């Protein structure tokens, strides 16, 4: 594994750890999701550059457009939960708590 | 040059750690913006200038601007800063995670060495790899291009339905 591969690999690991643990606000979770998408974009861009296959340059473009859709969905759900629960703190999303 | 690239890669990982252990969403957005800027630097160093510009314009200039002003929804009167005691524990934890990954990487997967393949094709080309690659969208990738555009249009309407409010939209209890 080259150091450049290691950068996006470790960025993905750190972001997915931050997504799953200890966040206070819902928007912090969405930010970790966005940083996962950023590391995946870098991975998908580095792959055709290193293998010199130009047609695989379509994949990061498609991934970015679908991740923009997903970010929009996440933010609209943030707005909806902020309206129903009053804030976006994750303690308030406790319907399944025993 | 490779030390320069290594520095950009290190700063990218540093700011991604900053996103994950943010004490407050304002600092998380700032860290993500700076991390994306250094990620653009990594891609430019490898020769992918087009993908780096797309990242800068669309990701930083489009999506992260929306995140930055949506973080106003998480507004607190006294936001916690980087120097608070609870936040330092998380920063140390993530730094140890990165160090653990480096140690594991050098032992198990032989991470190391410098040198990268870049995006200049061999021969008399004037178009670099990523510029020429994305232009495949208009020929072989035309159907996927239209599907992606259709998906983006549908997303607009879904977002409008979700935030409609007052029992007229998808979430009727707002």
C-alpha cells in the first residue's frame, strides 16, 4: 500500500468511527458521512490515474453527484427533525430506547 | 516533490481527524473544508487537475457551503471549543487510532516508499488523463449521465416534499 492509498484509507476509517460513535449533534454525524464520501472520491480518482485507464474517471464524477443527492437528503431530514424535536441533538431521537 | 505530496496527505488525514472529533459542528465544518482543500492538493500532485477542480467547485463550493449555513440549526449560545477537556480525550483517541493504523500498515501491508504514477499519458497527447476520461460521459456514458441528471432532479423534489411542513408533506406531524 502506498502512502497516498494509506491517506484515504485512514481518513475513511477515522470518519466511519466518528460517524458511529459519540456525536452530540445530528449534523456532526452528517459531516462524518461527508468526509467518508470525500475519501471515497479521492480513492476513485486515484485509481484510474495510477492504472492509466482514463475511462474509469467517470466513477468519481457519478459518485460525487449521488453523494450530493445524499447530502441534500440528510440535510432535509436534519431540518425535519429539528422541527419535530426542537433541536438536532441525538439524545432526542430516543424512540427505540428501552 | 514527494515530500510535498506526503505533507498534503498528512494534512488531509489531520483535518479528517478534526472532523470526527469535533467539539462543535462549526469546527467540524471548518475541518472538512480544510481537509477537502488538502485533498485537492493531493489530487493535483498526482496530475488529476480536473478531478481536483471538480472537487473544489462542486464539493467545497456547493455542498460544504450548504453544510456551513445548515450548521446554524445546531446553534448553541456557548459553543464548546477545541481546548475543552472532554474534546482533548477524543483528539488523543483518534491520533492513537491513526498511529495504530500506521504501525499495522508498516508491519502487515508494507506501507512505505515514495513515488507515484501521474496522469500524463505517454506520447504526443495534449489532453491529460482526467480531462479525456470524463469526456467519455458524452459517448459511452450517455445513459448514466442522463440517469444521474434525472436523479438530481428527483432529489430536488424529494427535499421539497420533506421540508414542506404543516401536514402537507411527507412528514405530516410537523
